[in-house]
């Protein structure tokens, strides 16, 4: 059976990971959440006090890069991969607001991107992979057979992330979540290295008014047309 590479890009909380997981499960492909990798580096940066009030000590972070090991390990009982930072499971920690507020800044550092992009490309050498992020169809896998670009209004996205955070017991306001989303949109799409934009050959999916099932059926038909 022919295996392809599926690249999913888009602004934060557009449902990229939900769709990517559904596809990976259906096709028996590997799923990689590239945002989790940037989040793990952001967590390291916070742990080492290399960032304070969004002011990042870029020089020190670059020096630390060789000692930052980001890996994934499959958790049989969760039926999902979990992310590890230097051998420690940080799957929950990387979703905190603190990490969310630091990550876009960390992701602007070209040396960080080079290290993570190399890892991501390695994971995709055998195809049969679904990866989501901001530069997957443009930088990581420019030759991906299927590229999707996900969109939804900022309000819809903030509501989704807010519900997720409240559901996991995080004390947060809707206003803080909306502010985080709009400021990340801005940073992600205006940074110099690998800004978020829709690849010319990517297919746009606006899911503001699509149910998960409707979206999945639509995308599955696209996948089938490539196989
Ligand atoms: O998908 P996410 O919200 O977990 O991503 C976290 C941050 O990581 C996001 O603000 C931008 C950055 N990111 C990136 O620059 N490139 C990627 N391929 C994935 C994420």
C-alpha cells in the first residue's frame, strides 16, 4: 500500500492535532505534534530561567541546545505518543499558560528551528506520517503529497482552548486565552524564520462551521484521491 506524507499547518487551536490524530489512526500512520517539540524547548528555557517576561536570553539558549533532547514515546494504555524532555515525560507540563506565553518567542530562534526541523525530517523519511505545525508544508516537508491549511475565527479558537484548559482543571480567564491566541497568531505569522503562511499547493480548510465528522469526511476524501 502506497504511503504518503500529510502536512497540516495553521494558526493555533484550529483543530490541527485532532484532525491529525484521526487521520493517523485511520491510516495507521505515525502522528507527530511539532508544536509539542517547540513547547518542550520553551519549557526547558523556563526551567533554566532563560526567559523572563518574554525577554529571552537567546545566546544562552543556543549554547544549551546540544543538551536539549526531545523525544516521543508511545504510551500503550493511552494509545498515543507522549513527549519527553531529556528523558522526563512533560506531556502535561508543556500545555501550561506559562509555556504557551513563552513558546512563540522561543520558536523565532533559527538555531532552535534548525535542530527541531532536522529531527522532524528524520521522523518522516519513511513517509506514512501526519505532522502538524506552522511550517510543515512549507519547510519541513515541502514535497508532502497532501498539504492542509486549517483556519477558524480567533473567537472560536479561544473558546476551544479555554474549554480544554478549564476541562483539565486550569484556572484561566477567556480573555487571557484570547489574548494569548491573538499574540501568538501575530508572532507566528510575522517572524523572520519560517513564518506561518499557506503553501501555494495547500488546501484550505475553514472549520469554524464544520463538525468534526464533516471535516474528517472531507479530508479523508482528499487523502484517498492521493493514494
Ligand atoms: O501548535 P501549538 O500551539 O502547540 O504550537 C506552539 C507554538 O510553537 C506556536 O505558537 C508556534 C510554534 N510552532 C512553530 O513555530 N512551528 C511549528 N512547526 C509548530 C509550532
